[in-house]
């Protein structure tokens, strides 16, 4: 009896994965990723029991000109984790501020993240948060806001680990993180990270196409590997 090869270990949570900014052309991958979320994960991500139609409408209304969407792709170009950085209007900013003395409107953005079940425990949510923080700083955002269900412990843990102040109000929680202004390091860091991520993505595209040609030349059926690793 042939002994199966040992399973490859998951990447360390401290291993930095390529995270690229997504565009409208990635909407099919975003839809596929979100539709793979189970009922519980959809409830925690959106705050309600999002149906397939709700998810499709959400993706259809993503504004890539105004907001920023980041993603992590595995070797088979499946989107396995994504974050949405939504810029809030001044009116919304006033509404979303934590209880306390009134402050003038300021640059605010809301952060949301989702990770496929098989890719959990690798620190992808935290890495997406850090990527979003750097981008927000470089685009004049002064405060990052997270609205989550109190039972969404994973999201609140990311917020706290990132230095945000979390205020719980029954079944819902709000987290606010004051951001420092952009500097040379933050601007160069984002530029390099995006370039590395785009290079990695195009390399995966070319590699996948070459494997497709090889399998076709050998008369093998085309298939999508179940490899869930991002690199």
C-alpha cells in the first residue's frame, strides 16, 4: 500500500502574503469568494443572513473608484480572503462616531474583511487590516472604523490587536482607530507591496496558463486544483 505524501504545513501567520488592490474585473472572483461563505460567516460579515442574491447585489454595487478592495489569491487564482475599505461621507462620519464629545467631520473609512473557512488561522485577516491601514493613511483618512457584531470575536480581535478602541453596545460593537498622517515610509511601503502583489498575481496567471497548455498537450482534462495555499 502506497503511503500518501505528508500534508504540507499551512503558512506561518507571520509569513507576509501578497495582497493586491482589486478592480472591477475581479468581481467574479469576489462573488465566488463571498458565496463560499457559510450562513454563519455571512451573518458575521454582513450583520444579517445574507442570501446569494444579497451578495450578488453587494458586489454589483462596489464602487472601485471611491472605495478600495484588497484580496489574497491562492495558486489557482481563487480569491480566498478580501477586505473592503469604504470611505464614509462627512454625514456618515458624524453618525458613526463613538459616543463622546461632538467632533467636526473628518476623514473616516470603514473596514470589513472575510476569509474562506479553509484559510483561517494564518493571519490573513490581520494582514489585510494592516494593508488597509497603510492605504487609508496615504489617502488622508484620519480614523478607521469597524462595525461588527459583538459575537464576531475574530473581527474584534483584529481591531484590538491593531490598536483600535472597541466599544460594545449589546449585540453590536464599534471599533475606532486614530491613524497617523502619511509619511515617506508608508507611501513607499504601499507602493512596493502593491508592485510585489501584482507581479505575484501575473506570475500565477502565466503559470496556470502554462499548466493548462501542458495538460491539453497530454490529453488530460482541465481541472481546478483544490490547493488552498496563497503562494
